[in-house]
């Protein structure tokens, strides 16, 4: 029995993740968080997150190829984490009180 050393492909031909793939995933995460924020009564946050996701889609080539793209992705990653924590805390609040 041999051990698999590469990640299994999920319907894609190449198993390499490109920077453009990462940008698309982050934009989708922002859209998911925007939907959640809208459901929790935070329309301003939802609109802001959708704006950032749309801008990322518009600038996917620049983010993926420019040397400052890594900086942008780090900042968006921090934004996603912060919003997830905010929404998680807000979702738990009614249960505790």
C-alpha cells in the first residue's frame, strides 16, 4: 500500500492553488459573511463587505500578480477573521441572556 503524498484533486486538472484562486476564495468568504451580517441586522457591515468582495473580483489580476498583492491578501484575511469573531459573538449573545 502506497502513501499518497499529494492532495487529492477535486474535479480540477491541476492541484496547484494560484493566487487568483486565493483571491476568489477570500471574495466568496466576504460574500458569505455579508449574507450572515445581513441576517443579523447589520446592513452597513454587509454592504461594506460586498463592496470589498466586488473590488477584489475586479482587481483579481492585479492582486495575483503585483508584489503588493500579498499585503492585500493578508489584510483581507485579518478582516475576514475579525468579522467572523464579531458575528460569532453576536450570534451567541441572545443565547446567553
